[in-house]
């Protein structure tokens, strides 16, 4: 009987030790999990959203004209935000804003006008105006191209882009002698050479400049 009692006592002690170890391990795991999910232990920077962020073709000095296409964005107001052309009378029309004169103004000036009109309906309206297509401004391509003529000035267009839009070079075009005639601010013109053969060989790639209003590309 004494031997049986001694064995029972030992079995009970082993069970208690094992149970205690299990509880201790669970408590340690709980503490580690709590530390990992504790908001105070984790730092994160909030995402910043700039409602007035400008697009790649934004130009604060550009003068809007008839037939230009504008992207008007009012932050958190999708029903007002639109891509809209400037009418022949120089105006655009937007919900809540009504008709507003766009031609003759810069994008920031138009933004201010729209913002002022929306304040009666929206708290702190955030407005962005970007010129998507500059149809009121044009350039010319003459000479040995597929489709010579006058073209709408697209934001960021280069000489090579313009040649491609004009149907490319004809077989007998003088690729080394292409040039751009550009008006000087004080009057007169300056002649800017462009060697197409060098460009397609990866040489002097900086000569592929952006086209400006009233530029004339000549392909002999």
C-alpha cells in the first residue's frame, strides 16, 4: 500500500509540473502576440494625398484657348469632375458652376474662378485644371512628309513625334537637312537644325526638341 501511495504521489507531481509548464508557455506566447499587435509599439506614417497634385502636362503659364480640352478635377466630387472641351465662345459648363469663361486664362486662374463659385455648395473645394489637348495652338509641317499641313499642338510633342503624325518621311526626303523655324519673341525667326539620320543612330538625341506654338518643321 505504501508503494502504491508513493507512485500515485509521484504521478501527481509530474502532472502538476507539466500543467504549470504549459500555462507558462501559453502566457509567454500571449505576451509576444500582444507586443506584436500593440498599436503603440508600431509606428506608421499616414498616406498623404494631395488633391491639387498636377499631372505631367500641367503648365501654369499656358493661355487656354478655344477647342482646348481641359481636365477639371474637384476632389471627392466625381459628378463635377470632367474632361471637357472649350467651346467656340471660350466657355465651359460644369454642374453647380454653370458657364465660366476659360479662354484667355491660365489653368490656375480658371481653378480660382471655379473654386470661388463652388464655395457656395462645397466646403473648401479643391480644384485642379489641366490642359489635356492644346487644340487652340498649332504648328506646321511642310515638305517631304506623308501629310504636310497644320497640326494641333499636343503637350510634350517632339520633332520625331510630329514627323510620325505627319505620315513620316518620303523616300527622297533629305534626312540630314530637316530644320524647325521658330519665332523669336522680339520678331523674326530662328532656324533649328535636325539631323534625322544621326537621331535614329542614337547620336545627338538632344536635338529632338519639343515643338512650340507656331513652329514650322521643314523637310527638304
